[in-house]
C-alpha cells in the first residue's frame, strides 16, 4: 500500500458508518485502534466500563478485518504501547507514511485538545471531521444558543423534532397536539411492579480475556465484574434494542420516574452504553420508536418520552458541553465545598434509597436516570458536595460515562453549578418525593414522614437547610420562591430545629478517602 490514509478510530466511535471510514477504499486505508493507558487511567473507571470498551473495540476490529479492512490494533499490554493516542498515531505515521490522517472529532475536550495539535506535530496532512452521528452540529447549536440567556432543552428539542421530522403531523404540528407528554410520565410504582428481564450477554472468549486483563491491571478500581452482561457487538446491541421495542417501550413512559428496590432496569432501554460506543444509531432508534407508535404497539407518551431523551436531552447536553467548555468543569455557582461522603463508594449507609442506587451502580455500572438525578444527585445537591468530586464520581462509575454527557448532567442538571443556564430551578426534593416515586422508604430505618429528630429522613432537614442557605439566589426564582412562604410560616424554633438537625447529619458524614477516583 503506497502512502495510505490512516484512520484512527477511538473507543467510542465503533461504527463502519463513521465519517472517516465512509467512502474510503479498503486497499488504500489503514485503520488504527488503540487501547492506551492515558484513557484507561485519567480517572479510575469502573471495571465494567474498561472491560466494555476494550471488548467492544476488539470485537469491532475483528468485524472490520473480516470485512477486508487493514486494522492496526494496539493492545494495552503490548510491550511497546506508547500510552497515548498521540504517541500511537505518531508510531503509525512512522510505520505507514500515510498521505493523510483522517479522524472524527473526539467527544471529549481533553482528547480534542490533543488532537488539535496533530497537524503541527506530524509531517503529514491531518483532517478532523465532524461527528455526524449527532444530528445537531456544534455550529447549529451555537447559533441556536446565541443571544439566549437561558438554554432550555424544551425549545431546542422542538427544533430537533422539526428537523428530524419525528412525530410531526402533515401540517407541521406535533403528533397529538403537544410537544411533550412528560406530565403523563410520572406514575408511581404500584406494588410488585416489575419489568421483563432485558437480554444479558454471556462473555465470550474476547470478553473473558479482557475481563482478566482488567482484574489484573485495574483490580483496585471501583465496581464488580461479576455481572458483566453488556452488548459488545452491533448484533448484540440490536438484540437488546429488539427486546426493548418488543417488551418494554409500552411502559417506558408511565414508569420513567419510578424506582423499585432490586428492579434495576425497570422499563428503561438500557441502550446508552451501545449508543455512546457507536454500536447503535440514535436516530434509527427514534424511527423504530415512532414505528412502534404508528403500529399501535406503544402509546404516544412512551414514544415521545423516549425520542425526547435522545434527540432532545442527548443532543442538547452534547451541544451544551461544547458551548460551555472549558469553564463548565470549574463552575460552582452555589459554592459547594463539602467532600463526597465515603458511602458513595462503599454503599454503606442506612439510607435505603442511596444504598440501593449505589449497589446497582457497583454491580452493573448503571443506574437509571431518576436514580442518578433524584437520589444520588439530589443528595449531592442538598449536602453541598464539591462539584469536582461529584463529577469525578459520575465519570468513574457508569459504563456509559463520557465527559461530554456526564458533565452537563452533573454540573448543570443536578448541582445547578452553572447558575441556571440549563435548568430553570435546582432539582431539590425532600424525602416525600422519593417516597412517592419508589418503594425504598418501606425498607429504610428512616421515615420520610418524620421531619426532624430521631428516625427522620435526612432528606427532609437537608432540603430546608439547602433552601435556607441559598435563599438570596432562589427566592427570586418564580418556580421556587413560594416555598419560602412555607419556611417563613414555620417560625424560628421549628426552622432552627431543621437547621440543627441538618448540621448534625452533615457533620456525621465521613468524607471519602483519597484514591477512589484518581491515581495520586
Ligand atoms: P433510557 O431511560 O432508556 O433513555 C433512552 C436514552 O436517552 C438513553 O440511552 C440516553 O442515550 C438518552 N438520555 C436519556 N437521558 C439523558 C440525559 N439526561 N442526557 C443524555 N442522554 C440522555 N447518560 C449517559 O449516556 N452517560 C452519562 O455519563 C450520564 N450521566 C448522567 C449523570 C446524571 C447526574 C444524570 C441525571 C443523568 C446522566 N445520564 C448519562 C443520562 C441518563 O441517566 C442515562 O443516559 C440513562 O440512565 C441510560 O440508561 P438507559 O439507556 O436505560 O436510558
Ligand atoms: C473510556 C476509554 C477507555 C477507558 N479506554 C480507551 C482506550 O484505551 N482507547 C480508546 O480509543 N478509547 C478509550 N476510551 C474512550 C475514550 O476515552 C473516548 O473515545 C474519548 O475520550 C472521547 O473523546
Ligand atoms: Fe431515602 Fe429517606 Fe426514604 Fe430512607 S426514608 S429511603 S433516606 S427517602
């Protein structure tokens, strides 16, 4: 092959439809895939997350080779592993003398910064292509965001619906007359609510080899590998999607916000890992969802809810990330300074809701949205945990976590650290909300109906402590201001009891020991 095109494919770009691969010819292209230490260690990822990415990468390299592509695959344990994307690309340039390096833009700021140096570093032309797996380009997002003080997902989502033509009637109106059916998607779980089990994928030889590597090299990282059952190939991911559309999408909408102890997936799709890796095409999934509605197999509120999560939230947080970086990483509008409690890593807490959410996180490298938002996130918000520590935790513990999607959800959605650009108000809630939307409280040593004192749910005093300490900022917010009339009506003594109770609880929290999230 004389002076081929070198196409580096990153671990979350695993599709033959990638812009850098599409249109290339096999006899003129060298594909480069790299397991590198920089990526595996910049935070101490959950063991399942590393195993998933390496296994999916190795399977994808095999698929490409079978299809006739030339693939240079660098394994983590290769003796001459250069340790970084830049180091490996440099080595491949030396070996193949390519006439062009063609790569799709990285999803994360950290990697994009390194990539931007390649053209200067290498004596070879470098092109960085737009990642068109996202419907909305950054230029389009920036144009939409320009001159807006608040960047509300809802308005962005309507644009995306129009652009994609999803759930639009022939007069250009939203199907059913409304853009958003969220009010129908808040059904509390009824007794004994359970969902059909999702397909679990038994590790094959490639996955088993990777699991062994991870145990050996990253054995002290958070999380268990025992339950590893993620789809690692396109075929498996499609099987997982088939099962969702056949068995769970019908109830996805109504029970989207429900939580049931031990029911880890409920009616969620469990497809985020596959979408983020590139194994599934997000738009195709939305078309399948729309088809389920047209075929009468799923109600509009379920289908609209699912489509909104993907062309709404997913596209929106990605645009928001690039629009707000790099300062988003350091945003701390509420000046939260407390260390993350140790129980986020050990799960050892008497608070049954948190214990269950941390258990599923440890066992499955997954928790569903409302667990991430209204239990784990709500606690971090109310307790005033330092955003950097919360960001690190979320980036480490979930198999679907990449900074472009984790950071906006953590800094802006749960912690309000951006001062309200993303969310119109903090998602703060007392024990009442968790009690209504889950069965956690019936198995808890605390009681959600007890407000103060022995046995009171800690979310209750923490909620008022949070509202009290941020009164200056939040009182003017029309969506929250009226809460202060309730607070004022309580009288000084009751208020002081709440504040003392919260202070005593906060003082009892053991801060996490260093070394869980990052190597020193
Ligand atoms: P479903 O409930 O079936 O939803 C369908 C799809 O919609 C998901 O697969 C996902 O692609 C998309 N989606 C839904 N909500 C969001 C959202 N808020 N942002 C972006 N995409 C969304 N998602 C990640 O992929 N990676 C993360 O690192 C991540 N971190 C999060 C951190 C916090 C604090 C919160 C509140 C949410 C986070 N999410 C993240 C979003 C969401 O929780 C997960 O996408 C979802 O739980 C994945 O499970 P699922 O595939 O069953 O989702
Ligand atoms: C998350 C991750 C990990 C743990 N390891 C690798 C790796 O060794 N090689 C690789 O190509 N990608 C890995 N990834 C995913 C990357 O972090 C991700 O592709 C980029 O950071 C996105 O910008
Ligand atoms: Fe969580 Fe409070 Fe309910 Fe216990 S009582 S499960 S801490 S909300």
